[in-house]
C-alpha cells in the first residue's frame, strides 16, 4: 500500500512538473517521466500489454518526437519565461489542492466500498477481453480519431509553412 | 444498416483525398451537400434499400451494434441540416478553394463522429465517437489560425480534456460494476444494485463531463469564446449541432438508456437548467458583440432543454427534443444573419451599427423570425417546444421551474428586441449607409431556415402528436 501511494505521489508530481515547468524541453522530459511511472503502475496492476505500449509509445516515441520538434523552435528569453511562470502560478495555485482533495476523496470511497467487479463475481470475461474481443466497433472510431488528428495537424501546419 | 451513416462520411473523405485531388476539390462541395441532404431524407424513411444494405466484410470486422430511435433520428436530421447550412455559408465566406476543401473534409469527419454518437448503444463507443467530434471541433475553431481562434481552441481542448478524464473515470467505475459497457447491461446492473456512493460518484463524474460538453452554466467557460472566435461557418456548425450532440443528446441518451430518472437527478437537472436559462439570458442582455450575444443565448436555450429533461416525464423529454430541433434551426439562422451582417459591414459590434433594415431587408426579415422563434412567440416553432416544456414542468409539479422558464423567455425577448432595435430599426448610421444586402450564398440558407421555422410552427400539432407517442415508450410514462 505504501509503495502504491509513493508511486502515485511520484506520478502526480511528475505530471505537475510537466505542466508547470517554464521550459518546453523539461516539460517533454517530465511527460516521459510521468509515462514511465505510469508504466510501473500498469505492470503492478497486471496490465502488461498496456504497460508495454505505455513505455514504448508514450514514454519513448512521443517525447522523442516532442523533443525533436522543440529543438527546432526558438526558446523564450529569461524574462519572458519568468513572467510566464508568474502568470501560471497565479492562475493555477489551486491545482495541487484540487488534486489532493480528489485523491483523498477517491481513496476514502474505495476503502469504504469494496466492490467486486460484476465480471469477476459472475465469471464473465474480464475487462481486457471486453475491450479487445467484444468492442471491435470502437476500433473504427479510434482509427477515425487518429485520422482526424493527423488531418488537423496537416491542415494547420501546411498553412503555417505557406505563411512563414 | 445504420453503420453506413458513419462509414459513408469517413470513406468519402478518404476518396476525396485520393489521386485526382484537383477534380475531387471541385466535386467536394456538391458531394457533401448531397450526402447531408440524403441523411436528412433517409432518416425518416425506414423502408428504403439503404437501411437493408448488409456489408458483411465490415460487419465481420467491426461487429456493429448501432440502433436509432425517435430521439436519434431527430438528432441525425439536425446533423444533416446544420452541416448543409454550414457548407452553403462556407461557399460564400471561405474564399480560397483549398481552405474550403479542408473545411469540407473536417466537417465530414465531424459528421461521422456525431452520427456515431447518435447511433451508439454502448457507453465506450459513445465516448470514442464523442472524441472524434471534439478533435474535429478543435481544428475547426482554430481553422483561421488567428490568435483568438487558437486561444479559444486551446481553452476548449483544456476543458474538453477535463471532461474526458471525468467521463473515462465514470465509464471505468460503471464497467467495473456492470462488467460490460453496453447500455442495457449497465442499466440492468444499476437496477439490481442498491444505490451506493460509488455508483453516485460514477454517475456524477459522467454528468459533470456532459455538462462541460453542453456548455451549461457554471461549466460554460469555453463556449462564448469558441463560438465568437471561430469563423462564421464553424460558429453555425458548433452552435447549431456540435454542442447539442456532444452534450445535450448524450445527457438525454445516458439518462434514458442507462441511469433512469430519480428525484436527486431531476433536482440537479432542474437546478442546472434553470441557472443556465436565466443567467445565460442575463449575460446575453449585456453583450454588444452579435456572435457573443448569440453564444450566451445558446447557453440559455440549452438550459431550457435541460429543464424539459429535468421534468422526468415523456412530455418533458419530447419538449426537450423538439427544442433541440428548433434551437438547431433558429440558432443556425441567427448565426447566418450575423455572418451576413459581418460580411457586409466588417463589424459585429451592435452598438456601432444602426438601422440596417433598409440596406439588408432579407437579413432583417429572417433575423426577426429567428429571434421571435427563439423568444417563444406563437405560432413560430420555438413557441411550441417552450410551451411543451413549461406544461411538462407544471404537470410534474415543478411549478417554480415553470415560472422560471417563462421568465427566461421574457428575458430572451428582451435581449432580442434590443438587438433588433439597435441593429436594424434605429436611426441609420452614416458609416453604413452604402452597404448592400448579403449575397445569395448567405440569403438562401437564411430563407430556407426561416421557412422551416414557420413551417414547423404551423405543423407543430402534427409533429407534437407523433413526438409524444414516440417518447412514451422511451421514458416509460
């Protein structure tokens, strides 16, 4: 239990650092760190396939892409970064408080109500089976989401190049 | 085969981007227009061959589990109608053919997503198709790449991400309890379980996410900026249908098919609905930007829809659904009018422009019809849906909320009268003396929508009797 709590605190800290840090490069590294910690959570919860995907794609490939794009941009000056940081702290001072309150509430709820999943109670297929074998229709939706994202990026960046 | 409503827009998009792109670019507008017209027509003709087509190749891979009842059909019709309107307006306002082609592509993706939402019978599929709609909306809001559009899109992304987290958490708990993500299985599991805190938490998380997506007060932060900053065809698309499908339709669907009504839920819906109806209207009263006023008006009208739903009766849900249709029509019309005014005067500032009725008579006429329908003046279409909602609230014993709904209507009338007086009927301003009426591309959709408002108003007794019959079986009342 203590280890789980420690991992969760590390995960939230890495997430907050990713959002709050003034450097884009550090932010990308924070994202990789958060994904790596999330991978540990997944392995400990016996979600090995999800863990492998998280480690290879979210902690590996995506940060590499981010870092390579960020390296092409011009960084902010020290004053700009410092003003940006001040504004961000002013805006999001309540964020850690919300995270802690939500975390404690959810933890208390989970202690109070020990619900056994209906799938396990009734010997039905588990969640992984449901997601991979009974929900193929969602795959079509996920393909369209990916396509929409790629299409959107292509439209926005193409125009940028033309104007730049 | 209902899946065609998802597959056809998606594969059309792929086909349009294959070789012969130059030819495809010329055909895209006509193709998309026919597609949207067909969707509007086919939805209410159950016996055509289109619905019996069985694509075994796709069916074997994707195992479609889709269905459409009267609620889905109304929403599918509205999706076709508003998409067609946005498409027509884009022809006049998006001058570059490459940009217009891109706009049509994104609209097709958004339509595939919204059709999926309207047909889904599974809570996870609903979420996946909602995400398609959301991602398309982010791109559409930032379409012109100006600073306001990018900022509004970013704001929507952040709030949408919060909604996604809440929704995923809600789905996870529901799946944990029911062992499935199918609507009917979760509904049975919820009925068999005693209502406990964990269940209430999952439902609360899911509803909060949908309140954000619907732009209800106090979850509305993203909506006025997004509607105002987006290009005119996108504003029409967002205000006319996207918010309704992503927020309001999902809310009604989840309540009818999964959660079911109870006193606490009705209390929350009535409170949020009344708050949005009144404060949305009060905020609209103070706006001087035409589109921003319409944005707050949308929040107020969505509040009305939620009030109807909150009554918890078949009559109330029928009224809410009729108001979804009416709002899609009159709000699209009013956004077309604002686009016409902006394109001719170069401004949206109501305080700056006066007496445009003489120079823009058709825009003025259609905008009066849209405003009066929104304010619930008989015999226009908006009157009937508002009347049904108020009667449903009164009959269900929520008399205070019925009075609040009447008050909201009076406020709506107040801000639209102020708008009409300033914009079209005050002493003409010299600066705008030489402007002309907007072109055919903006006047035709405005006339079409205005005719729908009048036609639906006249045919309302027939529409209502068919609606209420359909909703008795859905609500079980």
